[in-house]
C-alpha cells in the first residue's frame, strides 16, 4: 500500500505556532512536487504552499511570511511550519504529493489533519 499521512494538527491560540508533517510510505520510488492544501467548513479546498523536488517553494498570499514549507527527501516527509496563526487559518489541512510508483507518477492525498485557532 502507498499512502500519505499527516500529523501535527491541533488547537492553538491566536499568535501561536504549529508544525505539520506529511510522510509518504509504501512501495514508492520517488516523489515529485508536494503541497499543502486546506479546507474550512463551507469553503473550497485551496492551495496553501507547494514545494518541488528541487526545493523551489511557493505560497498563497494569505500565508506568506508566516508559513514555511520544507521537505526531507531521504525520509519522504514534508513539513509546514505555521507561525502567527489566526482564526482564519482554522481548517483541515491536507497533504498532496505526486508519487512515483510502479505504474508511474500518481497524485495522492492524505487524510487531513485539523488545525483550530481560537482564544
């Protein structure tokens, strides 16, 4: 089996920080681009940040200068450091990755991890 698993979500007060992790496991041969998405109740799922296999990054305007995406290719793991969180960041955060398996590259999604920012 091949899967992505997110972890690190939870509840935090405004101004606080969280670090999300996404680890790919199974019979994989490599990972190309990866990204973090989020979806709040009643809202569309939207891109938060993405990172290529070479380490190039991009961010949604709403999280620039607050969030940092990174990856550890040796561990097939991606991270999202979230600082200065606000209630508007409350959402389910999903990991996405283009994973190379025996039949080629396929897009995979994690199960999501809840982030709640409230006082």
